């Protein structure tokens, strides 16, 4: 999907959500169908639009001095966009094991890539926008890991096939007491895929799958 099209769809989706901006958290919890006590979400994105501190200061602040402020959150992943004075800043509150600086750099790099794509190549595929800076990308490549261009923009089953060739004995899937290597996973998925083709399934055929989370479910999804 092109960058320009992806951003338009995102804008439409977010605009539609404004209809529910005043819904209470308790209402959202009831509508979710989740059991009581289960977190409704663990990731928070908060866009805050307002005037600058200088514009906010008025008679209500006379005689008072702000010594310092500190924000806290109970969410393990919180990203805040402060839109002020024609510009904006990003504030990240991220669990320590992940790192706020790291996530903020990912977001900054992605935003820069989106802006450049809109200005120069709006038809560029959104998956090609770089998330990593050159230094971190080079570091990961030295370790045999590449995250550029959406893992080469290949579908998941192609990536599994590649791993089945490069690391057939590596563990690909673990569910309770069952494990499958990449070689085993790919072979089983291919077996189901050929069975589907024998039944007349062709590209663009809709195939439904209904089962509990299990090794078989993943095999079936890859086959489809």
C-alpha cells in the first residue's frame, strides 16, 4: 500500500473514532467482552493539542512558580504527541527493559521517512519506510538480522520457507508441550496447502479456519 494512501486511511479511521472520544472507560470495558480484571489495553497513544506554556500563563499563575513536573503512567507503553506552536514533540513512557529513548528514535525515524516519502515518492510502499537509523540497521545486519523494507516485503509463508532452507532444525513454533522446527512447520503447511488445492482452492478463494490456538491452527493459516 502506498504511503499517501495509508496515511489517508489512517486519518479517516482516527476521525471516525472521534465519535467515541467521550465514552467512559467502564463503557469500553463492558463493550469489549473481556472478563473483569483483565486490562482493556496495555499501550497508550495520546495526542495532546494545546497552547504553549507562555500562552497558558495568565493571572491564574500570578504569585506562583512551577518548580518542576513529572508524568507517570501505569501502562508499560505510552507515547504522547504534544502539538504546540505549529510544531510537536514526542514523549515516550516505556517499560525500562525496552527503553523510552529507543522507541522515541524509532518513531522519529519513521516520521522523517513518511515526510520524505510524501514529498518525493507518495506512491512508495509504506512497508519500505525505514524504522531504523543507518547505525542500528548496520548493527543488526552484522548479526544476520534485517528489518528494512518490512523484512524484504515478503509474505510470512515465504519467510518461513526461507528459514526452512537456512535453519531447518531451529524451533519455529512452541505451544504448550508441542514444538515444531521450521522444516517440520513448512512441510506440514505444504501438505495442507496441497490438499486445499486438490479441493479446488485457487488464489483469492476465501478459506475459513475455526479452531483453538494450537500448532494445527498456525499450520492451517500458513497453508491457506
